[in-house]
């Protein structure tokens, strides 16, 4: 019974992390800001760390199935 929620949460985290990383890369390649009014390097770093963290958390949830 516990594997259902782990699969759902792992999927949500993996999709969010992947989408955040993809969005960050697209914004950087287009030369557009990641966050309005924030240093471009700092915002790209924070977004990349958050995306990678969400992906890692999703993978961790999948190991608990």
C-alpha cells in the first residue's frame, strides 16, 4: 500500500525537477533573466540547485518503492 504514494511523489518531484532544469537552460540560452530583478548568475544557480535537488528527491522516492 505504501508504494502508491511513493510512486506518485517520486513522479511529481522528477517532473518538477526536470521541467525546472529545462526551463532554466532555455532561459539562459535565450539570454533572458531567470528571475526579475535578481543577478542572472545567482538566479540560475539557485534554480539549477533546486531542480537537481527535486530530481534527486524524486529518485530517492523511487528507491523506496
